[in-house]
């Protein structure tokens, strides 16, 4: 992991997301980083984030995949801008257009979850990311996200 | 809406879900009901459930669609058992196998969200549900869920 978290590079006024905003004290504050060409994040669920006792609630899994995906999209788009010579570009903010999740195995409570993102496609206004969520080395969920640049109407 | 909420009919030991369990005081406690052949649920996000300020966080939207979908699956499976003559059947508990969400429009904060489920397929161990989430009459997200009967390994 290198540098500051993707989400911590968002502009202050766009840093209130419940899943990953550093300015949301109630939220999960997920933080994602580059690890080579992949992206990673780690999260330990709270004891009350249960589905069935002993297992993590699917909505939290979706949330973590969502925020890791949009963060990864922002970072990938920024890297593409920088590779194109825009060395002082600001990280563009992406939002989710489509999120598909396959729940492959029950996710156990009490262990750190690892999210890994693989960037599949980068265009100026659209990034596709595949995300796996693992617990204790076992892939419990796979996500496929289409993220789009945040529309001006949301600013 | 008629009868008790689907989620309130789950066995006590399976009622701890963060999204919809009546025994989880930290959670959303979403409650879903029949409305004819469709299912409905209503939810008002908390002020801190933001994505970008003014708009609801996508992870909450995924969570609500997820819990409304599994609740609807349970109710649809129970109705099928009852229609088959098992009038004293217990509601079977379903979990999510696959969840696909299209985010169609930013979901505004400060209004009640309406979830409507349409049952597309009912088998003893698999139910398919389509869910729309609307705010102030505008469909903001559509979900497609494949729910499967909870494996014994989760009990």
C-alpha cells in the first residue's frame, strides 16, 4: 500500500459518504490503496454487523464493495490522467451505475476482510472494476462494478 | 399492507440481521409486507446515510434492496407452501446468492423511500425477486435478486 487513501484525496465537500468519507463520523471510513496494479482495502466488521449470528450481513459486504469500487475507479481515472501528462490533475469522483454481487460463501464474523480491486476498463467518464472480498483467505463475494463520473447535478 | 412484517416472522435466533432483524437494536429494522401479489417496505434514511451531501449512500440502497428481497423470498416461499396445503408451515429463511443493482438516478435525502418487490420465480430452494426503490415517485434504483434457502451450515 502506498500514499494516502483514495477516499482521503476526495475534495472535502465530497468526503461525507457513509461508507468511506473521512468527514462522516458515523460511517465505515473505508480506505483503499494501490498495491501495484490492484487496489486493496481492509475492514473489520462491528459485532452488530451480523446477518445470521456468526456471519457478516450482506448489505455491509455490498457497501464495502461499492465504496472500494468507486474509490478504485477514482484512482484509476486519476492515474490515466497522470499517465497522459496531466500531472497536477485532481482525482475525479465516480459514482456507481451498476453493481453486481455474487455471494459465494458465508462471510465469517471476527476476522479482517480483504477487498481487492482489479481495473478492467478506464475511460474518462466510465471505469469498470472487479472486486473480490475475502475472509481468512477464502473468497466470500465477488463484485462487478460499472462506475461513472459523478454528474454535475450531484455537485 | 397486511399481517406482521415478513422479518418479524423469522425465528428469534435468525432475527439479528443488521438490515432487518427485530433483535438487532443497532440496525435498520426494515419491515416488508404483502401488498396484493407485490411486496412493499418503507424506510427513511438517517441524515448521516449520505453519499454526496443531499443524496443517499449507495450501500444503504443495496442493503435495503437486499433485505427486502430476502424477506420477499421468504414470504413467497411460505405462500407457495401454504398454497400446497402446508397451512402450518414455518417461513423458510432465504439468503442472497446474487444481487444486481442498477442505480438509475441519485436518491434524494429527506424523503421516505419505497421498495416494491415482484416475485419472478418460486422454487423450494430458490426464489427470484425484482425490486424497485423509489423516492418521491421516481424510481432511483432497480435490483434483481436470486435468493436461496439458507444452508444448514449457517444455522
